[in-house]
């Protein structure tokens, strides 16, 4: 490789995102071997202990050494806790508000990182997206193929985000596998409380991680005084606003109240949200996943 090639910057569109560890709060079922402690018993996985053959009649697992040492001549078999694979899914809001400066990029990088993490851990990954309706042009079925993370990133960066609402998310949720999945619900959550409640109801069988995308400027990180141009993220409408200290404080209070109401709604359903502000931080996500 020439010095010029060595110094060339990497292309974000093809760069492999970091793989982050994640753990489940539940034990999956299924037959495909994987990294997660699962329900039931099996011939693979983590060694759990010894059982009498009469309790687990599987001659393939007989432990001859333990059986010969037993003074009561009991035949012992090895017992294992199986480890299974799951499906990790990103259910993404791709309405117009998600195209706000930097928000789309943060969502794409988050989804690509989750895809890379799932593939590295032996799990499948699926991408589902919706605005007013389900977005078939963005959706990717569950897969374990190489290069999936880069495709996830490209689909979210290249597709148009023009919908006026995220009402199609509940319909998209129905497309998730019937077996329990780890679902990252990615949105700015600028949707009516009734729509959000219906969406969470549609996800009842899955382990849901809400990811709240936030922009500090939209929450009042603005100058105390001056003219600013405000834009409606959904309709694209623009207007000039004379910013002053009292208005900025009201702006901040409303944003704080909205986030608190979201957290209360999630907590009421036993969910903890990951808040992603301005730009994606892989270390923050890794810490959140380690302690959820």
C-alpha cells in the first residue's frame, strides 16, 4: 500500500461499525445455537451439573468418571444450559421530522452498529421502517449475512424522509417475527400519546428498547436574544422568531416536560429509554446496554 493510500480517509459508507455486547433480560427459546442463555436443557451450552440417568434419560451424556466414582452405582449424565440465537430488530421512524439536521445520520449509525453487533454475536438482524405507512423500500428481512450493517446505514441515509407522521409504525410492528425479539424502537417520538400507546401495545410480546433521538437546538440550546428561523420538522414550514430569555426558558421547560412525560410513559410499561442527543455515541450505548 502506498503512503497516499494509507493516509486516505476511510469511507463512512463502507466502514464497519463497532460491535457492541448486549444482554437479554429473558431466556429465549428456539433451536439455533447462539450466545444467549436459553430456556430448557440441551446437549450444548454451559455445563450446569450432573443428573441421574433416570432424571434425564439421555445415554449420550453419560459421565463415566462420575458414574464409576459413585458408591451407590448411580449412572450420571451431564446436564447443560443451552445457549440460543435471537433476532435483533430496529423499528425506525422515518417521518420528515427524522430528517432534521444530524438526526437521520445518528439514527443510521445507531442502526448500523446494532446490525454489526447482532451479526458478530451470531444473531439475526432485521430493519423495519415506517412514516405514514410501512416503508418497503427501506425494510430488510432478518438476516445474518456479511455486509448487512453497511446496507442498513445506506438505506437509512439514502431514502427520502417525507411522511407527515409515524402512524405506520404499529403496522410495521406486526411484521416482526412471532418469536420474541430484541426490538430497538428508534424515533424522536413527536407523535400523539394515543399513537405511541397503540404502538407499544403492538410490541407487547417483544423486549423493547425505546431510543429517543433528540436535538439540543430544538430543546432550547439557543442564544438568549436575537432573530432565529424556526422550521416545522414535519411540514417544512418556516417562520422568523424573536428569541428572548423568557421565550427560551419556556421553550426549554416544554422540551423538558415532554421528555419527562415520555420517560414516565415508558417506565409505566417497564421500559427504560436510551436518549441519543445530537450525535451517536457508541460508548454511551454500550454502557446503557450493559446496565439495562
